[in-house]
């Protein structure tokens, strides 16, 4: 621990998840102990943290089990690491204010974007991975201790709020496209394309030289065109395969990047060309789907499940940000103390991009209003 640690407050404000259940399980408190960075860690003063669907599903215990899809269960089905109370929040941006043993004092003062993944292997395998906000405390707080290697300086003029829109959503999207091996010139259909991950995939596909087509809710079509969608289909059309064929001019869809699931799942497989690839990292319209296995084997399809991403994926995201190949979509900014309102708006989905929460002290300092412009 360094000298600067002595100037830090003893307590902080944070939102604590106290158990599985409704919004009442999220409690805002101002007497939470400020964490001390352990050996190899840094302490980040949080200035912004993006919101994600995983926060909601973990609170609800909505992940089920392999034996019972309706069972109350958290994100990590095997070897659960969630304990209560837990500070959630994966998309932390802030400034390093203290360092643990083995970390140079020179890192103090760095503005960083946090890779939220807890890598339990030295390689880039995702077979045993966890995340900050689940296996350890996250960024819905004024301070967060993280492994030093996970705190990345990003060479950008983007604001802290803008930078907080990338971490989880874009890392998830990049790994989806990696698993599906999306190549330049290929066509990808993105469901849920107005959300954080979906809007990220649209941009990440363009960064690869691929051609994204998007399915979005009514009223969000132009916003998704503006970030690079070749064409947009409004969710709820009577015949989704026909609607896709019309906007592509009958050209094939090579990859489906699905974040919706539910009733449209089999239609998405029908849309794919023979030997096409389906990749998913979410199921906001329903996780239990109907699959006609004949569609899968007669078309020789590949189906990929994906969650989070690798160190290499995160480095590519940083590179895309610095090269201005992807841009932030801030759908709203909220005070940390107004977290219940923020999560209710998140669940309502009446926005495009990402919602971001900001510690009240940062808001009072004027950072949030300026960053949200």
C-alpha cells in the first residue's frame, strides 16, 4: 500500500445486491468499507459504470440449471462464486488512486477502463471464467479494487461515461463473432440490435469488413442504421425469413448473432445459408426454444454458445476504440443513488445503446452532465 492510500475515505457509497429476488434486493448504502488493493491490484475511483442484462438475471436468479430451467440459479452454474452482499457492475471506468504490493506508484493517476473478466487460467480459454460483479465486487460503487493487469489505459478523447459503454457489451459481441469466425464480406443478421451487445455487434461487424443486418424494436430503426446496419427489420414482422430475404435482395446470411432467442429461434436457423453459423450470448425473449433438428443437420449448421471474451478480444476492443472504428451509444445517465430507476428503465428497453450510472459525488462535480452530451 502506498502513501496516497492514507488520504482515502474509510467508507463509500455502493449498491449492494443482498440476495436473489426483486429490485428490493438492491440496497444503496453510504457506509460500505472502501476496499484495499491486495498484492498485484490497483484501487480505482469509479467515475462511471455501464449497465448490463446479466445484472438483472443474476439478481433474479434467472439462469436456471441444466436439470430445471425454472430453478433459481446464478450465472455460473458450476462452482458458484456469488455470495451476498455483492456489488455488481462490470463496466467500470475511473482513475487509479492507490496500488497494492508489487505495482508501481507510477500507475496512480491513470484513467482506465476495466476488463471485468476474472481469468482463472493463464491461457485464453473460457472454460473456467468468472467476472467482477459476480465472483468479486464490481463497479456500482465509488471505489473498486481490481487486478492491475485488468486496468487498461485507453488512448482516447471519449468521456468516462462514453468509455463505460464498451466493456461487457463489446467484449461479449467480439467473442460471439470470433466463435462464429465472421469474415470480411460476409453477411450477419443481428437480433436485439438496439441494445448494448447488439449495437456493439453491428459496429464490430463493420470493423471486420462484414455486412450487418439488424432486427430492432419499432422506433429504433434509424438509430441502428446510423451506426452501420446495412438494412433494418422491425421486430414482430409476420414472416421474418421473408423480410430478411427482401432486405438482402435474396443474398445469403452467413452468420446469425442472436441475443433474443424465444419464438424466433427456429426462424433464425431457417434464415442461415447451408453451412451457416449461429452464435448466441443471450435470450431476452426466452431461453427455452424449439429446435427442428432436421434444419440443423440437413443444412449442416454450426451452433455456438458464447459468454464474455478473452484477453485478446479485450485488446482488440481497445484497439478499435483508439482507431475510432467503434463509437459509444449512451442511452441515458443516472446517479448511483437512483439505481432502482436506472434498472427499471434498463428493463423497459426504451433506449438505444447503453445506460450508465455515475457516483453521486462525480455527478455533483459536473462530470456526468458534461459526459452525457
